[in-house]
C-alpha cells in the first residue's frame, strides 16, 4: 500500500489549506522514494544483513530534513506538521532509518533555536542537506530523563573547552560527523558542538538491541576532549532549558514515527486476516478479529491527530510541552498495542516471522527513549495542574 495516503492529504488540507498542494507534492515524492528504496530493504536492516548507511544518506539527500527550516539555510520553509508527517512515512518504511534521521534533525533543531548565527551558517546547511550526519549526545549511564544530573564535565582552557565523561545509548554514535553534547560547567548544564575529529572523542561498540537494529547505538567517550569555545551553544548554564525545548519537538516526532510503525503492522494484519482461512471462513469475518481491527485503526488515527495537534501548536508559537508529551505517550503505547495485536492476528506466524514481530520490537524502544512514559506522565500532570490554578 502507498505510504502517503488520502487521509494524510486530507489532514494537511485542514491544517494548511493554502499550502496543501505544495506540501503534498513534497511528501508524495518522499513517499515514492521510500517505497522503492527503503521499504524493500527494511527486513535486511533488521536482520543486520545490510546497513542503513546508504538508504539514510539518500533519504537525507532527498530533503526530508529540509522541510521545516528557512530557505536562508537551504530549507523548504514548510510547516512542522509536514515534517512530522514525513517522519511518520519514514517510520512506516523503516523504523531504524527514521530514528536515525529524526535524532540527526534534533541536533539541527537545537542549533537553529539556540546557536549563534555563525554556528547556524557553519553547520545547519550541511546537517539538513545530509552532507553531515549529527548525533544528540544526552543520555549517560546515571542520567537519562534526568538531564540535570549530567556528570560529563566541561572546563574552559583558553579558547577551548575540555570535556570529560561518558554518554550512553547514543544514536548515530561513531557514524556522525557532529555531536551535540550536554556537559556540566560551573554555571550548570551547558551545550557544545563537538566534531568527530576532536581529539579525545571515542566510541564504543554497536550495542545489540531488541529492535531498531539498523540504527547504530553506542557509548560516546570524551577523555580530555577539546572543542573550540566558538562551539559553545548559547551561554554556560543554559543547556538544560535548551535540551528541554529540543525534546519537546523531538517527542512529537518520535510519536509520529511510531504512528508509521503501527500503520504498517496494521496493514499487514488486515491483509493477512482476509487471506487466512479457519473454520470454513476468513478470520477477518470473526467478530473478535474485527474488534481488533477497529481498535487498531482508531488508535492509529487518534495518535496521528495528537501528533499533528502538537505540531500545529508549535507552528503557531504556542506552549506545547504537555501536548507533545501526550502525543508521545499515546502514540508510542498505541503502537506497541497495535503491533502486539498484529502478532495475535498472525498467530504462530506472527511469533515466528521476523517481518511481523520486528514492528513490535521497534515500537517498544520509544516508550523509553526521548523520555519514558512514566516521566512524561509526571510532566503532563504537572503542566495540567499548573494550568488549573
């Protein structure tokens, strides 16, 4: 089935009636590329028979990350909801490629929002065009969602900063050309851009994972790692608030990615249910199968709408942190449920076929990464209680 569907076009027409044709042209082009070049390779990425490197580079070169950025940096200046939808389509094509690209573009978002004009001109065009690959180096062995507890240290030495510490579970680590690193200075958490060529920057082995197997995940080790003072993002002590803002947008994107994963699992399950015969009829005719199908598609539609609602709030310059967290919690947990139901519809084949259960394995990561569901529920509740005062 095509990745870019009539319902995508309809929703974009509701959100951006004046630009629907322009946005649809970009998204349909990206979808056609992914259907031909990425979706067929997805099982091979999962089995590690092939690396995602070439597919990711081609997707970046086709402009997926150009979508939300201004033309002065080479972007397309399209709405953020168009980018959200593009990541959903990428998630349906291959979750590992989509994750790698989404994390990469989170770095672009951080530089765009908080970098100096010199940093934007130096780094943004290369990142969003795919000439440079980026990595968001936040998580540490002792601090994941609790970014204030960062233990990586940075101290100023002349015209450089010297960084020491270890980052853990970092997507694109070892492959990326640029690293957006949160470190602690005397003034508090602080963000730095660190180039791969920086002395003292090393990487661990690719960690084996339950899902998202195609994306590289490893440690980032900084041992007396030196980066120019010009690569300080904003000012010392501003890193925590910067990261919070970056994660708000990233959570919408991760929710959308999981909508894509759920969509492809759902479509496979529906197709199979129409072919599988049992007790003299198709299992799609059984009431309990139909209940599953109804719940699956309802959850997918609701998750997509939550992601687009949060995207629209962001586009309008309104507060959206609670809505972003709601979108991620609901979309990621819905995706896990939909993929689980897909396995159930396939029965034994769902449990034994990599091409069915890999979607569940991929979705399972994102109830943890970019803020666990538990932490996000705390954030949502805090925001809502504050609004009610």
